[in-house]
C-alpha cells in the first residue's frame, strides 16, 4: 500500500518544486522590474518645465526634512524615492549643509549626489533680523560675497525681476529673509537674492497658509517689520503687535518711531519733533494705517506676532530701559509711564508716543 503511494508523493513533490521555482522566477522578475522602474524614476529629470532654484540645507537637518524642502521647492514630487535612494546609498548620516543651486533638468539621483558630496569653500554669513536691503547689501559687500552693492540694490527694486520671483510687491524690502547662510563662492548678486527669497518662502508659506488673520501676507509682513524694529525681546512681540492691531481697528495712527527712522534713514541718532512731521508715506505719525511696504526684514517671531497678536486692550507702550516695555490702555496712563521711565533726554523705543 505504501509502495503504491510513492508515485503520488513523487508527483506532488515535483509539482511543489515546480511551483516554488515558478514563484521564485516571478519574484525575481517582479524584483528586477521594480528595480528597473525605480532606477528609471530616479534617473529622469524631476520636471519638464525648466527652472533653477536655490535650496538651503541646514546643519543637523534630517533626511526627511531635506526631502520635504526639496518637495516644497519643486524638486521632488514625492519624498519616498529620495528616502529610499538615500537608504540604498548606504549613507546613514545627514547630507552636507550648504546652499545649492539646483536645476529642474537634474534627476533625483543627481540631486542626491550633489547634496551627498557637498560644497567646499563656502562662506558663512548671518543677516540679522531687522536689516534693511541697504544694510544687507553693505554686509554682503564687506564679506566680499558680492561685487557690487549697486547691482544688488538695483535687482531688489527691479519690477520685472521682483515679479519673476513670485513676490507681489514693487521692491524686495522685507522679503530677504534674515538667517544664517552658507554661500558658495562665485554666486552672482541675482543668485544670492534668489537664495534669500527662497528661504523667505520656505519659512513663511506655512505661516501665511494656516493663518486666520484678516491681513494679507504683504500687510502682515509690513506689520511684522514694524514689530521687528520696535521690539527688543521676542516674548513681547505679540503684545506690541496687539497695540498696533488695536490702533488699526480704531482707525488711529500707528505712531511708530521705526517708520520715521526708515523714511529718514536715521537709525541711531534721536528723533526730533521736526522729524516726526516729515512728509513721507512711511510716516505713521502723519498717515493712518500701515505704511506702503515693509521697513526691514522681520524674523519668524515677528511674523507670527503680526499674524497672531495677543488679545489686549493696550494702545500705547513705553520703553523701560531694561529691554522691556510698559503697556498702557489710556493716554493718561501712558503719559505717566513716559514721565517715570523716560526722564532722561535719550530716546528709547517709545512708540506710539503721547498724542
């Protein structure tokens, strides 16, 4: 009886081996097909439309954060192929920090290779929060990162160039994001401007996109620039923002010393009574509402404060001499604070002042 079953066992064994071989063959074919598909996916240009953009990779950023930045700037459709490629490359650490000028004609693999190789000889430069275009140009020129301040300033005011960057303004004041940059040698003035604007967009897109503020992004940036120049400490920025928001709601003049200083380009010397009467659309002691454009490049904390001011009834503030301000709801209270904290002739950050 057992002998009679042998052919059946032999037949089943043969069929099993055949099935295993078939499945193994199919698996190999699928694996090869997926490999070829993946290779084709990461080897073709990332976009058909030609463009060139700067991407900033920061020290300590994770691979996923870098991939998201590449996707936000249009160099990846999805982050998964980039992440898989990095894992297959055997590199477990983050890619090299720096500023990279990438082209849409590059493939995912080429972009990864550029970021993995890094760049040598980069210059580190920090653009402080609250800098104007002129101050930024002077800083870059002193660091020998640009050949001409005049060319840099002209670009920032050239209407067609500003529009080509997707900025709905006549000038780039406020849009050169203040941050620490690693600039490779040989970048032109135009390329450096693009780096700053791309960083502005990377930082602010989510802020503006998720905001419920009644201000437009440009208006919020104007208010943020005033907050940046008026505030000394980040924790006070939402409260200072509330003072201006309350004044705007009550259709009162903002009375910001910083806007007058911008109009006069007078950042250090004390302002005089005559200065506060200057005929300029930026003089918020004369004109109601926001000035026509930002007065500097604000940082993230100031932009957040402009979009989400604290809920207060304050209409005034007075500099106390220690980095903080005294906030008041009434003119009488404000005048008392001025007499208490500003008895010396030197000027602090006291805007809005007594009416």
